[in-house]
C-alpha cells in the first residue's frame, strides 16, 4: 500500500505539503492540492486513521451510510444510531449510498478518509466480497439490514422471509385467497425475500398468486399509486394487497379510493415497516413492525464497541430481528368487506 512518502515523491513535494492536503490544511495552492489528490487516487492511498487522529486531535466519530436520507424509514434508523452517539458524545458523519455500488463505495471510502473506525453501513448494491473486505479493514464495521454468513457477527438484520410468511398467514386466517402484491422494482434481498415468504406460505395452503396480480414500482407513495393503477387497468382480481412498505401501501390506498374502492370494505391493504405514516393513513394501516430504531441502536453500540476493542470480533453471536404484525384498520375479513 502506498505511503505518504510515496505520494510526496511522486508529486515532487515535501511530506509536510502532502500532510496539509490530507488534513485539509492551508498554504497549499489549488493546482498542487488537486495534483496530490489525483496521485493519491491513482496510487490507491488511504490516509491512516490513527496518524490523522494525532494530527487533528478530533473526537472519535461514527460513520453512517444510508440508502436515502429523506425516507422516513432511514430517518428512524438514523435517530436510533444518533441516540447512542449523543450519549457517548461522539460525532456522527452521515452519507448516502442511493442503492448504487459506486456511490456506496465512495461513501464508505470517504468515511474512512475521515478516520471513522466505527461505521454502520446500509448497503444493498455492493457485493458480499466487497463488504467482507471492508469488514477486514475497518475495526468497527457493522452491516445493517443485510446478512452475509462470512461476517455474521458484523450483521444486524431482519428476517424478511419470516415477515412475508407472517403477512400471508394473517390474510389466510381472514379468508383471503385472491391476493395482489405491489413490490419494489429494486431486486435486492428485502423485496425478493418478502415476496417469497408470501408466496411460499400461500403455496402451502394450495394458493398460487396470479402473475397478473404482481406489480413492481419505485418503493414510495408514487410507486404505490402507479402499481395499483396498473393492477386496476389490467383488471386483476384481488381482495387483499400486500405492499412492500408503508409508503407503497399509502399510495395504493389513495389510488383505490380515487377509483371509489373502499379500504378495507372492498379491498384490504397491508404494509411493512410501521413508520409514522402508517398511524396517520386513513384508514390507519395494518402493517409489519420493522424494529429499525432498535436495530440502529444495536448496530451503533456494536460498531463503537468493536472500534474501541471492547468486544472480540470472534464472537459467534448473531443479531437477527423478526417483524411482528401491527393490526389497525386497513384489513378486514374476506367476504365481510
């Protein structure tokens, strides 16, 4: 791996000049600064966290990479992480990965450059191998909302498959047999596993979901509206709708009501996550509770513990969470709708 001396030699400058660039110090011209940064990038140089700490004397920080910053789900996750950092008087550095591999990688690399040895990462686009390598390099690297067997003790994750099974069991118990699914167009683990859980549980009851009754869209309210519009346009038959998340469920309910279809009197709708939106929908949304704030707290505690060597990395403990159903007003008994 390249050293600061290698960078200085390649750029034809002093070690002090390279050090100023690394630590965003003064007295370096823009052209020289840009050239040194380009050489650092070409040589794969990554500033040593401990060395920079001696220079900057900054407080320890906790890095966080989320998929989106505006989504209520990720805001809840961030709140859990921040509550731990606040109690420990630790700065939180937040970045977005946008479910794109290059963006996720850049976000993690940037946090490493800011000497984050404790990091909570929500990554859906990077490969398992890439994340395993980061876990080897970053002492307090914790992966949230994803499970990789090789670094199981670094993963805080939800059993999405079990969540799908729970939804199907609930609808079956209420007599629903014609079920539609509106899910995320991003073919990442979460929607795939939730849908598989629903389909497997229904199959065990002798029910197969009509392919015509499955729609994929963006995992937000607009996507929920569009997916429901497509289902109605195709004439799909269903008495209940399973939504990938609460935002899609809210959009779907809005579209149903726009078409004069009552929820749950004519069609039941169930979501996933139990974000604050679910409690303020009309009707209030039946959903599965995703304990994301609790998981964020656990992830932050683990990251900081590993980074400070208070916990061995050789533990066999796993951190799996299971979603539970929250019954409200958007689901009714089939035939009594």
